[in-house]
C-alpha cells in the first residue's frame, strides 16, 4: 500500500488543494458550502493522482523512464523500479478516473453543466498528456497544459461549484498561481533538457534551449508576483493580497539557482514556493472577506 501511495505522488496534491481552495474562497460571498468544497477537492485529487500514475505508466511503457532517467535521482519511481505490478496500473488508473468522473457528474447535476464541460477538458488533457497517440507532453505542451489545468480550469471550476456562475475575475486570479505550477515542470525540464533531447522528447526547454528556458522561468516568476500586486491595487483582489509578496524571499535564491543551472531539487523548491504563494493568496482572500 505504501508503494502504491508513493506511485501517485501524493506530495503534489497540495497544488490541487490550493487551486480548489482558491476558486472556492474567491466565490465566497456570505455563504460557503463545505460539502461541495470537499467533493470538489476529492474529485480534483482523484484526477490528479490518476494523471500522475498515467504519466509514469506511459513514460515507462514508451521507454522514456529508464534506470538512467534523472527523475530517479530525486523522487521515488515504483513503476520504473518494478516495485508494483505494472499490469495492475491501468486498472488503478481507471478506478481513480472513475472516482473523479462520478464525483464530477454529481457536481454537474447538482450545480450546473459548466462543471461537466470543465471536468471533461481536465480529464482529456490529463490522460492525453502522455498517453499515445497524442503524447502532449512530448510536443512542448507540458507547461501550457499544467498552467491550464491547475490555473483557469481548476480555479474556475471550483468557483462555479460554489457560486453557480462563471467569472472573469476567477480566471484572472488563477493566472499567477497557474504560472507558478507550470514553473515546477519548467524547472524539471530545464534541468533534464539534455536527457529529454537524447530521447527525442520535445519540451519548451529543448525547443528554446537551456539559457532561454531559464530566462522564461525567471520572467514567469516575476509576472506571477507582479500580477498579484497589480490585482491587489486595481482589483479584483483585496489589498490584503499584497501579503503574497512575503514569499519573495523564497523566490530570490531560487531564481539565482535556476539562472546558474537548476539543481536536482529545483522542482521541489519551486513547489515549496508555489505552496507559500498559494497559502498566502488564499489567506488574503479570507481576510478580505472578514474585514
């Protein structure tokens, strides 16, 4: 059970929790449905776990994740090390997708059809990310799709579940956090660009080159903080959201490290920045509601 638990990469679920909470709290206008919040969160985590397992499964099946893959140096990889029966993996993936889809259908029936549309887009994107014949991750679409799934799709979908209406404000607020989640993958791909190129995998880091990839990393990081600061001053975020700037001290050494060449823990450190950024942003929205 521990090995299967590690195989779905549970440490990454904080990103889903932040996206769902961000959209839900943004929709909070005097009423907040905790039951719908937890159903949304469980659906998102189920789909996230299924996507993680699908990613590793097809990377192993496609011969991308081999014993010399850099991934094996910084996180557990039970599929590659044959610590679980790979023939059972598609069944587990199917079960996790089924849980997420059933919960999504319930939310769509209870709250409205836009949940179904957003959920279908998320399911398709997460499966086609590495599954043949589409293999979106291998076509330099990894970062844009991660941005889309944990930014606009997750935040807008969670917002709609609570408010039963769509909102451009929710889309705007989702952009900085979605960009930071995409930076986790970008840090990974910049570091692994030589290996990916040897496997004929096209990523943004391979397409742009390591140097421009590092510039893109720094530029998006600056845009994420600047975007929140701008929205805190001009709207739709409350002025409390300037407290997100408290995470800047975490970003400075990270930016310097990536600009010189990402280390093995570059994506892990970027994920920690995402968590601090997301928690501060959610806290600022709560403070904006109660003050």
